[in-house]
C-alpha cells in the first residue's frame, strides 16, 4: 500500500512538470500602472473573457493599465474597454512580443508564448505562459552571461531546469509557477543566442537528482575563491551533495579575489556590537587567517558566523582574512557569492579545458545523478 501511494505521487509529480507550459510572473517587484504589448513576430489573439477574440497582427500595440480594481485596455484594433483580466494568446510557436513596463524607469523586453494580466491588491500582475525550454534558455542568458563555451551553457541549462522543476509550485497559490527575479531565477526574456538555445535543447529534460532520485538544490555562485562551501556552513542545512570541494579552476578568474579596508576602530566597534566582550586592545582582533574555508571567526570564547559578517558588512564573500596596517584593517577576500554548489567561473574554465557538462556538474555536486525529469521522484510533504 505504501509503495503504491509512492508510485502515485511520483506519477502525479512527473505529469505536473511535463504536461505543459510554465507560468512566469514578469517584472516582479516593479510597481507600474501600465504596460505596452507589441506583436514582434506572428499574430496574437486578444481575449478579455467577454466575447470573441481580437486578432493582432505584427506591429499591433495594446496598452494595458490599472483602473481602480480593474484593467483598462486600449488598442487601435478595438475600442477601449474595462475588464477584470486580459489574455493575449499566441497562435503559433514562432510568435513573439515586446513588453514595455511604463513609468519612471521603463524597460522593454522580448518574450514568446502567451501573456496574462490582472489587477491584484493595487498591483498590475503580468504573467508569461511559455515553453519551459525557451524559458530555460532565457534564464541561462540572464544568469550565465554570453559568449561562453557551449558545455558551460549546458551546465547552466541543467542547473536552471533542475531549479525550475524543484520549485515548480513555489507561487502556485498566486496563480503562477515562478517569478522572474532572484527570489526564483532571473529571467529577462527570451534570447536569440544560438549557442545558448542549442545548449538548452541538447539537454532538454535533463535534471540533477540526489541519490534518492529527488531534485537537488542546484545552488551556484560567481566564484568560490578556490574552495566551495558546505551547505551546512552557510544555510545550516546539511545536503549530502553540497559539500566543500577544492577548486583549482577559478583562482585566476575575475572575481577570484577582493579587498576591503576599514579603520581599526570601526572593525573593533563592529565586533563589540556583535557581542565581543573581551579586551579591545588584544592584537588578535586585528589578525585572522582563513586559508581554508571556515564557518566562524573565533577569538577566545567569542565566535561569530562568517556569513553574518559578510551580510552585515556587505562583503563579496565570507572567505576572507584580516590583517592590520597602521590604523587600518585590511580584509583580503577570495571569491564572490555564498560559495555553495557550482562555481560559475570555475565551470567556465573547465568547459574551455575540454570538460563536458556532465563532468562539470559531477565535480561540484557530490554523488548526484543526471537523468531525465521523468525519472525524478517527488518529495513527500
């Protein structure tokens, strides 16, 4: 009976994440009273759930704005009207549209698929309903950059796809799957980069699984400084696949090192505010060496998490050493980001050295399995 229930849960999970499109909230966190929709390629149908659709050809413009607790829709193709929600539906897989969020800081981006708009709590909610692999390619372009080796882009595609499916229901109660900022994954629209698009298609459906066949937390960061961090040292959750790994590939990359200078007085005052009660003249306060990643800065019986120092002093990483120079304190740091999981700059170098995406992923994630999403098992909640 238990085995049958587990199989049913697995079937429902696979059906959920492979049966259709993904819904992404656009311009999350941006407050704007209106957006402009323009057909870039193909044709769209304008639905308001109040009648027959209006056909929009290439170049057609629709302005959608808040009007109290409803939407006001204006277009050259139809007289202006008010509605509760609006759907702009594509008629083929090749259809594309530009979306411009209006206001003091306007932004215009290119998307594919459908667009749904509705008012909610005084905000204009904008949802893009699109093909998952097109979305993945857009995430890779936003999160991974451009003009890189295809094996690096394949690596980022598998990571992004794993994240998408692992968090597929994150915003289900809000009417969409994921948002387009760093709360989920950064997504600035579709990409025309043929290498990135090939990387997404050539790894279609591929995800990273833990030994129990559940989707991993596919964490990544810019540069680890020569050693990745264990998940329990950063987020207090121990994941068997997110262990510290010595990384010789990123140490000469752009974000491999950094430096910050503070006055000695400011540094000591910070430690005092953070709970240090010992001798403020003790020279050990101004000398701390971290040749290997550590979890805490320890002075006698006093300790403070290095991740806390990083957050509060807005440092590039928690992988740093402290030394005195005159009346100043020098923080010499390594890496950029939380340090857990895949090191992007290290992965870039590995790709140029001939490693494929499978080898890169297995280097940074311990004991994982690369498999099709249909082989993933849902975590019982």
